[in-house]
């Protein structure tokens, strides 16, 4: 056995696992926005090596979920009304473009994939819903045949999640018919009605955005 290759593989695996764990903690608010991230504290908390933590944090800077604050320090990306507003504007513009392209090039295979992703989201429990929810929203866009556009849409989705977790704690947010909003988007997409699908998708985002902007202004 090549011991060097084995060691490299284990290090890469540790970095990947650490990256996924830290990413989830940031997105869900377990690591609050703007918090300084100390390598030793995270290493002990995650029971992993300092190298894996440092490399994972470097990867998260590329995702715009972590910022470097000096030569060796990191913090979770700050949250603010202005940042959320920019994320929302970009999502609306880019996802409108990607959704329209997906519908313009609609195929039976894409429609089946979209319906299946929606079905999985409806059946998901609390532990699996977030992944299923993203899978549905990305399925709406993945027939656009534009990998760079889809990448940016995926990244903006992730940047938005932290803010959505804030909104989800409110009574007004919970009173919305979220499943009904998803059904409306799906129906319009599979019926190849780009205008209706876009309107439903953007309304879905802006309803959350209006509520969350109000919440952020209270902080």
C-alpha cells in the first residue's frame, strides 16, 4: 500500500467532513454571523485536526460563508439587511433567467426529474428537508444548460439560507402556505408557462424577503 497516498486520502476526507460540518453550522446559525472562528476551539469541538479546520475554513471563504479578518484569522460572514437585499435581488434576476431557459428547453426527462424532486421534498422530514428543498429549487434551473449560471444560483441559495432560518422562527412566516407556493411554481413549470412560473418563484422569494427584512431591522 502506498502510505503517502493513504495519508493524503485520509486528510482530504477529514477536510471534506470538517467543511460540510462547519458549512451546516454556519447555514443553520449554530455558528452565528460575524463570529470569530478560532482554529483550536473548532478543532476540539469537532474532534479533528487543525489542518482540516484551516483548510475547511479556506474553502468556506470561497463560498462567501467565511471571511479572513487578518493573516491567520477567520470569522463567519456578517449578516445585514443590505447583504440580504443584495442576495435577494441577484437571486431574482439570475433564477428568473435560468428558469426561463429551463422551460424554453423543456424535455420529458426534465419534467419527470422536477416532479420527482418535488415529491421527495413533500415527503422529507425535518432532518432531510433542507437538502430536498434545495434539490427542488435547483431542479427548476438545471435544464438551463448554463453551468456557470447554475453555480451562481446554487451559491446564492446557500447564502440565503442563514437569513431564511431567521425568518422561519416567526409566526407570520409560519402562517404562509409554503407547500402551496411550491405547487404553483411546479405546475407552471411543467405546463411550460414561463411567465407564470417566474411570477410564482419571485413571489415565493419576495414574500420571505419582505418578512425577513422587517425582522432584520429589529436587530
